[in-house]
C-alpha cells in the first residue's frame, strides 16, 4: 500500500493508513487503530500477486459479472488456504470437491461486490488509452491483466478501501462458515450411519448463502 506507518499492528488515531477510511464510526473512536483482520487478509493477498499482473484464461463459460473475476482470484485462493490445512486429510470430507462448489458461490459474491468499481475503472483506463490490443476483447483482457497486478490493485484499494474491506470480510466470513460446518459434520459423522440408507460416503458438496440453512450431499 502507498500509505504505511512504522508499526503495522497499530497506528495513532490521527495517522492515516490505507484501511482507516473503511473503519466504522465506533471503530474510529478507539484510542489506537488496531490493524483489523480483513486488512491483514488484503495485504496477504496483495503479497501473493505478481507486480505487473498476468493475462486471464479464455472466457469460455463465463458470463456477466464473473468476467471480471480474474483480478479477484487471489482472494479465492486465500480463502481456501484458511480451511485447507484443517480438513485436507479428513477422510469423511472430500475437501476439494466441497471447495469447488463453495468457490463458485464465493466467486459470484466477490464479482458482484467489485463489479461497479471495476467497470468504472475499465472506462477510465480505456479513455486514458492505457489498454493494449487491436480488438475490444483484447483490450478487456489487458484490463484484467493490468488489475491483477499488485501495484495497480494496491492503488485501487488505496482509493476504495471500503471495497477492500467488503471483499476480505466476505472471504473471512465464508471461510469461518465453511470451517464451522465441516467441524460439525466431522463431529456428527458417526450419528449419520443410522439416519441414512447404506453407508454414507465422503461429503462432496455444501450450499452456503441460505442463512442458517445448509444443504449437503454425500458421495455414494
């Protein structure tokens, strides 16, 4: 980020760091500004990104807001890392199959959150002549490459810290919800034997985003 302080863990309340404008009013009243978990996640995500960005994969099967997903993919990876170490070896859970569905759901959420801002940035960079390519498709791909770079995305979050907070908190909440669901499933796994016909296999899918209601499927 372009704005830093000597201690990344806390800053005086009058010291502006990139994430302080995204604090809620009650958070601004604290004597010191503790760096929140969502800001730590954003900085971790940025640290994994290439400086100049990489071109996106072909858009086959991608429509609507999800065509803007490419710059946000490191957030998906960071979310998965938060649950992978705890559940990768749990035999009653096929974590990679479960994550495939959760990732698709989370990708839609992140794309929707960032869509308006990214479309505005697309028009701005286009008018400034910053995009390379002979066709509109080529220039759009170059926009996605540009905004998947660490420097450009850090600048974006300097200007839109609330967007950074929304993206990161969505990832953190998703990871926490998934981890809690999987913990409860693993703990109750033995009790399912008498409730389901036959021997249930590994958990392969969950459904998030329905309040406190979660749906699940097992491999037969």
